[in-house]
C-alpha cells in the first residue's frame, strides 16, 4: 500500500485525534467557576472565612486554617467557647441533617493558636491609635490595627483587661487561663495596654484627642437593667451582672437556699449556673417559653442538665420582703400573644392569674445598658448607644466606636466584628489623612455576602485562598447538589459531669479532640466554593475541564455548554452564563 | 510426500502448512470436512492455531477480520448460504484491507435445498473486493491455499479460493504434500502493515466522508488491478519450490484452435479430456481455463484468445435475467480490446445445482458452437427440459 | 464519608479526547471515559455501529487514545473474539479486548454474536451503553426501549408496547463469570465494576444506562441526575451477577423513589397518563422483586464475594458505608 504521506490513505486508519475539532463553537451557554459565599460567613457577626478554614482543615492544613481564622478573629479560643454561633443557625447542612459544629472547631483552632505566642513587628505605618476599653471590641480593634501596621495603646479602667469577658462570663464557660492567654496572645502582636486608667478622669478626653491620631471607643455596657418592679432595693436582690462580676472577681456572696433568676438570655443562664455552683436551688423565671429564650441553646441545656429549674410564661410583679430582705417574688402568669418587633411572640398577662414563689435571692438578668455619661457631648448617641457608621465612625472626626456601647446586638461576636470594622475605618481614615488616594473599596465589597461583616483580608487584599470570579452572593440550600453528601450526625463535644449539682467553676465543655475536630470539619458542604472534589472534572462528557495547580480550567474550545458541571457541582461553585455572541 | 485425499482435506492441509494462526468457521455441507480436519489438527497440536467455533458464518468472517486486524493470519471456509450470510463482512474484509483467506466450496443456493456444486454462491460475491481463484484439482487446491496467503498478504486483500462441491471437495486424489520447510521459506510469518496495537493506538474504519471515500475505493481497485501480476509472481516463486504452476489463465491446446472452450473449476478436466479426443480426430479445439475470476484477467484472455474464431464459455452459474457470468465478463473483456479481432462468444449454461457436465455434453457444445452462424443473443441452457 | 469526592479516587489518565462528536450532555462519551479510566491504555476497543461510530470522530481523527476497530452492526462480539484470538496467539493476554456497543447492537442485531461469544466464554469485556433506542439513526425503537416510550417509530398515539428486554438476565443465563449494571450517575461504582470485570477472565458484560438528551427529551444538564434517578426509583437496579448464579445488589435504594418523577422529567413519556405510570411502577416493582429474590437465593452461595459497593452513591442510602 502507498505510504501514509498521501492525502488519503488506502485504509481508514486514523492519524490524528479529534482535538482538531473545536466543538466549543456549538455552545450558547457556558460555565464559569464562580466562588460564592457560604451562609455561615454572612451570618457571622465577626466576619470570618469559616468555609475557608473548614476547607483547609479538610485538606489537613491545620496551620493554614488557624492563620485564616486569626486574620479575622483575634480571640477564637474565646469565641469558640462563648459565641452564640449564628453561623450554625445559617448553616445549609442544618436543613440536611445537623449544622456543622463550627464553634467547637473554632475553639480547637483557637486553643492551637495559643500554643505559640506571636512575635510583634515594629509599626509600619504612620499614626498612633488609642483604644478605650479592653473588652472584645477594643481588643479586636487594637489587634487588627497592629496587624495593619499601626501603633496602638489600649486603656482599661479596671485592673485587668477583658471587660465583660472577665467580669461577665463565668469561668466554667471561659476559664480564666484561656482568657488570659488569649489576651496575652493579642498583646503579643504589639498592642500596648495600660490598665487602671479611666479615660475621662485619669486621662481627660482632650488629652486623648491630642495624643493620638485616632481613637476607638469600646466602652461596653456594664450597667445592669432594673426589673422595674417594687422591692428592687431589698437585700438579696441583685443585678445579675453585679452578681457575676462579684463571683468572677473571686467573691462568694451568700445567696441563701432558693434563688430566682429573672430573664432568658445568656446572662440569666450564667447567673443561674453560677448560683447553682454556690449551692443554691435555682429557678429561672422567663416571661415567654423556652423556644423564645435568647440564650444559646447549649447553655440552656447545660443549665437544665445541671439542675436549674425553669418557670416559663411568668413575669415578676413585685418582690415580697421580710426584715428588709427579699423572701418571695409575686408573679404574673403570661401567655403568648402576637409577634412583636423582634419577631417573637410577645408575652401577654393572663388577668388574675398570679402566684408567689419563695426566694432567698433574686437575680435580675433582663439586659444591660451602656454608661455614656462621661462621654463628651459632641459624640452623638441615642438611648441605645453611640451612633456609629459602617466603619465605626462617630459624629466626631477621628473618633470611632463599637461594641456594646453602640447600637448593636450585645454579643462577643458582634463586639469583635465592630472592633474590626472600626480598625478598617481607622486605617481608611488615616490613609486619607496621609493623602493616600481616597479611592477605597466600598463597604459592600468587603462584606462576606450582602449582609455580612467586613473582612480584614478583603480590606488588605491579600486573600491566601485562590478565588475564581468571586461573586458576593450567598449559596442557598437549593443551589447545592445533595446527591454528593451522606447524612452524618454532628459530633458532640465532650462534657464534664453528667449529673446534677456541679459545685466548682472548672470548664464544663471539654470540646473536640483533634481527630473529632477534623472529622467534623469534613462535614462542611463548602457552600459556594470549589474544594476540588473533581465532580465537574470527572463528569464532563467533553473532557473540557483541565486540572490546574489550584483548581480547574475550562477548555472553552471544546466545552459544548451542556451544563452538567454546574448542575452537578455539589456546592454551587459553577454558574452557567450566556455565551457572548 | 504424496497422499490420497479429498479436496476438503487439501484445503485443511494447505491452511495447516501456511501456519494459520486463527481459524473461525461454522459448519455447512459440503465444507464440513475442512473444519473437521482443522479441528483435529488443532486438537492434537499439529497446528498451533486458535479455532473459534462461532455461531454463524457472519461471525466467522467477523472473527477472521478481527484476528487479521490484530495482525494474525486468519482463515475460514464455507459454502453457499454461509457465504451469502458473510456477504456484509466480505465487503468489510476487502475495504478494511484484511488479508483473510477463505475457501469456498461452490454450492447452489436454496430454496429448494441443494447441496451440489454451482458457482452462483461465489460469483454473487464478485463485487465485494475479494480475489477469487477457482481450482481444478486437489493438488491445485492445496497449492492455491498456500499461495492465497502470500498473495493476500502482499496486497492486503482477502482471497477466496473456490472448489466444486463433491467433484473436488469429496473426491479423493493423490496430492503431493510439500515440506513444511519449503512452505515456511515461501510464506514467512505475516508482517502486518497496519494492525491493532496498543503501542500505536489508531482507529480503523471510522467515518469517511465523500472527500476521501472515493480515494479509498480507488486504492482498493488499484490493488485488485495489480493482483494478476502479483499472483503470477507468487506462483513463479511457488513453482521454484514445488515445480507446479497453474496460471491465472491457462491455455490448453489452443494453437490453431478455431473453437476454444472457456472453463473454470473441475469442468476444465472434462474439457481437457474432450479436447484431447477431438484433437485426435483433427478438430481444432482448445481449452482456456480461467482460474482467476477477480480481478478478471482481461488482458491475458484477450491475448490467449487472439485469432480464435469462436469461444464457448461454460457457465456453471447464473445471473438470473442475464445468463452466464463468465461469458458476460469475457464479452466485456473482449469488447474493451482496442482494434482487436474479436472471437464470437457463445455462452452455455451448464451443470447448475450439481448436474453432471459430461464429455458428451461438452462435445455437443463444441459441435453446436461450430455449427451456429453467430452466437445467440442469450446464453444457451444445455440439457434443460422444463 | 460525609461527602462524595472523586478526587484521588479515579485514575487520572483519560483515554478519550475532547472534540468528539457526541451531542451536548450525552452520557455515552462519559461512560467510555470512565470505563477506559478503569481499563487503562492496554485496551483494544471494538465498535459496532452506534452513536459512538460518529462520536469516535471522522477519518483521519480518533477520539480514543487506544486502538479502535469499527465493525459491522451485528459483529461486535465476533470481531472481538477474533482480536482476542490473535492477541492470545501472540502471547498477549494482558490487553483487554472490549466491545463497545449500543442497545441496538446488543439487544437486537448483535445479540446472536454476543450470545455465541458468551457461550464460548470468550475472554472479552462487552459493554453495552444503552440509550434505549436507535439514537444515531434518529430515535427509532429498539428492544431496549421501555414500555410507553415515544420514539420516531412508536409515535405518541401508539407508543412502545413491549417491555424492555431483560438483557442482564439473558447474559446471566449464559453463566458468564461477570455481568453487572452501572450508570454514569455513580462513577465510582461504575469504575469499580470495570476494575472487577478487568480482573476476571472470560466473557464479562457491563450494561450501562446512557441517558440521551435529544432522544429522551430532557435538558442537557440532567444526564447525571436522571442516571441516579433511574437507580433510585429501581427502574435500573445496580447489580452484579457472577456465573449467572450469584446476584448482588450494589445499592438498595430503600425507600425507593417513585418512578413518576423519573418519567415526568423526560419528554418521551410526556403522553403517559397516571394509570400508565402506575402500570410502570408495578412492572418495576415486580422486576425488582425478581432481582431481590435472586439476590436472596444466592446469599448462601455467595461465599466471600463482596459486592462492588456503590461507593459514590450519596444522599444517605440506608446500608451504605458512611
């Protein structure tokens, strides 16, 4: 037969591949890898790349996960223990089986971070910043500012730093050793701390304005709210916060046998469990039902487990005294009415239905107020707190605020988030002052999802995770392909003591061991973000997806636009778009 | 070594000596002895071939094609209905340029059932691209089987050797069996030009569009056009080893012949006998045996029939509605001759379905050919009494 | 296992090339891709007429990186038998000879040659990718077309009236060493079955359901989902059969999904009324019972034979490893 150099060979024997045929011309839609935002991240008041560090953990990259977490959250060992973790409420996995135990993983990473103290770098940027208050908001602001290169000094009125973390949260939830190490770790980044300095008296406001280029006010809300019923000044009646502060500073007040805690939030739970540890029989009085309680569910369960009694749909009417000391509490039975502005059903009194409860002590835990009397007048405020903008800016230039002293939910996470927002705001402000181009990214582009908090990483623009065409859109449950998941229960944290009557303040929740932590991290759906599972790569009928170092590349010259990759992506990280003509 | 054997066994012996590697066949009368003997040879180790006992002739040819595509020397044998069933795969073998060798025992086609000799089965496959070689004796069958592989592998074309049912297939004759060494020297192991090879992965026989299909058919035709010359070369080489040669076309006592009988298969022996007798009587009669039907040896026939007045073509076959196929082909070959003094071609349909073609029949045909003024428009059916 | 990942679980090498001529969303090239991942480069493919005759690319191209022989429609198994014989003659017992046929070339015109090869226990792997009609010629019915389906030769007012031929039972009746079903919806299961098939000598048969967007009339991107649905509603049970005797379920979708959503997702069943769907459900249930009966009957005989667990079957199938 003639040689195959002829145009046509004698036999139909192939001599090339179909790669010469560019079937990509057939398509009218095409896929794009588009990283979206996981709902946990939008829900997180701190603004943490939760999906990102869980994915790193899935890859076994513990150090990288810690680093990613620490970019946004200066105190994961604390939040891992005490945060109310709205991330888990938002978690898409919750609709499938159970939410990923983000808080427990975060706690493990937080503890791991504390294993190594950071080395402080010298300030790299001009400008020094004062932070007033060393609670979570203040420390977060200071932390992010030193990471941004500023010189920062924190002023704390109390003898020890930590604010409400130290005074408000019992040690069985947040061991003091953890808190101390966490604060040391933050300071280790180069934050200067001056305790026992009350700004406004020890250090006058004008002096502060003069000494620093910018100031962050993280004053907190430390004034317990009154019950507003007769008898509140009786002996044995405590503001819950004062009670906690007293116990947390080492005192062991005498309460008597029967203690009634009024309220359904975390302070109420803290008061109840602390009182329990002092030997009391504790009843929590709450005017709505268990379902409406704002306290963290785990805390309520722990309280129940430890023997705290609950009395729902009851509100105090007056405190009954004997010898100037409270002896009982008269209560009004309630029922649930229509939903109020918070979306919960409002308690409505049932006329004529009253009862009396014996009480040797009454702890009121019905909320806290910010004490802003000493603050200069030119910083605008409302009854609920200081008015602060998206970057924590107040009505006075160079002054920023955040945390419980501002109008925002009073949680540790919200405080940490506010501190970060203000740090970004201060960086932005100081750069403007120093004449840097005033084109800064809008707050919207810095948020994790439209409703999320600002990201320090996005602000710095140094995301270590490779992103492909990211869009700030939150992945919904229906965007996922659940065929690629297997139901698996959430791991439970180890807990100390199973029975009633815990009498010490040692930590109750023992968290995850390392293996459990990794296992739980692998439960994450990685909503919206490619985690290189290869589903798209393997299922492309046209082999139009190639592996790259960091992910995948589309071979659009062959892609026929069938959409299988986008339909099958377990986590909604591929979007089909119309082909441009 | 000389051995008395039936034609079917001569086929088996030829395949064995050619060291076929893969055999795939399905039994059909009168071919069965071919595969029975090969089965014995494979079973007792005299032949190191893989014999695939398939469930149909279609599969037999498909398996041979597969084996050949993978580089093996492949062989099958069939007859009549079996060949007809293979038809699709015969095209496949030729277009795919697979040098498969097939022995076809000429048998008529049903209905009604008739197992006796008739060339209509093989001639119906004339357009499949196969070389066709018709044999006269058992010795020729054995020699042709061996030569068929050489021819096939030189041209990458499939070869069909053809022998008459019973007159050859089941008739014992003394046959000289060549030494294996001689055959090995003549026919070394197959070196396939293209084969399925995981080291050089290629696709065979995919979609070919109009811009190339015609060229591939042209190549096939070119290969067949060369086949007569290559056959003569192969035969010359075989003649050096065996001392025997047959020719694509053989002229027997045609010198000065006024009438030449054109024959194929075992009728040729009868024709030789008749011609000898007539020559003794002084009648100028000869025989031209056509061994190679595809490619049709047109040039050679024009040459050997040059100056002959009358040609009587004996067709043990029928293209219904047209007549004898050899006569038809010969007429076409002679017509194509430029400035050639054409003999008159007389066509005779004889011996269909195994009816005996006796010396007496041939003598009548010679006589009639001499007697007629011009050939009839249509071939004459000899001895038909409807 | 809490999520199914393919990363690191499948051979990296692909022996199918882009630029092939399958319709968008076609399962057939994907099935080939997965099968060849499991078989590797020492494979010769025999391809009787089917959609893949086109997908393989026009001369002088090929979309396969392994040798490919195109053969006649009914000749797949026979051609492969010949290739196998030739390889064996050369001492090459390692290379897999695989027939890659559609449902027409398997259930219909190729069944005789397949039966012959299976009866001879030819050492070949026969893969039928089943798109349930003659798709390449324009969606004409085959004996693999399910009851009630529209095709161009079974129009809506007179849809397919015969049940789908039970090819797996036919092959099992040949007592070949290995027969199995698979879909591209469960790639890990498919690849595992091919690996198993490759490790066995003799005739091995793999029946792959191959959804066809234009022929079944559904959107291109739903191919994988339909493959999974077919398994989950038990229309296409994932099973393995050894020597025709030992039946194993790869995956028991309990509770099964109803057939309705699977049928309703496809335009070819659009004309079916609810009683028709109910009839199909009964037929599917009956065949499932038959399969389960065989599995149960072979439990005593199965010995240490482990099923190719349908790893990659997600969505919490009970009884699946997690």
